[in-house]
């Protein structure tokens, strides 16, 4: 076999290898991006559930149903939240738990809730700038449906 024949054979083989490697990389990065998007959707769902539970407990006068909803939402966050979210969640939880009711100050509550929501936003949007100029907040309870 001559050198020309080897070159004629080698060029298509290299083309096939490059195409296969390119396809593998494309699949890998697309799958990685899909997994990340799925993870963000799951986190967003749980963050919204938790926010709703906190809001509901405000207007329900701490009913058993609202406390159960809050406990479920919080426990789910322990699985899906980032380390920062979980740390701030525990600080907020320790502050709002009934055994701490004698030390409750509305401004401190709002500050801790804002810190928690900021950590959720940072976790969802993966940007340090997402919370620039984000104010201290408080949630608005909604009227219970009859």
C-alpha cells in the first residue's frame, strides 16, 4: 500500500472520529444543561411552596394545617436548597419557632426572611448581582378561601 492510499484511507477515518467526538461532546453538554434546568425548576417549585407556606401561616393564626404545610415545605427545602439556603432557612426557622415567640421582633423577622429569599434568588439565578438593591421585605398573607 502506498503513502497516497494510506492518506486516502486516513482522511475519512479522521473525519469519522472527529464527528463522533463532536457528537459526544454536544450530547454531554446538552444533557448537563438539561439536568441543570430540571434542577432549577425543582428548586423554584420548592422555593415557591415554602414562600406560600410562610405567607399562609401569617393569616391562618398559626393553624395546624398551616404549620403542617410550613413543616413539609421546610423539610423539602433541606433536600433541594443550596447550603446557603439551608443555613439561612435554619436561622429563620429558629427565629420564628413558637419557643422563641417572646423574643420576636417584626423588623428582625423581615431581615431574616429577606436574607433567606435573597439566598434562594441567588441559588436560582446563579448571579451575584441578582440581589443588588433588593429591599428588606415582608410577605403579604392572602385571604383564606371558603
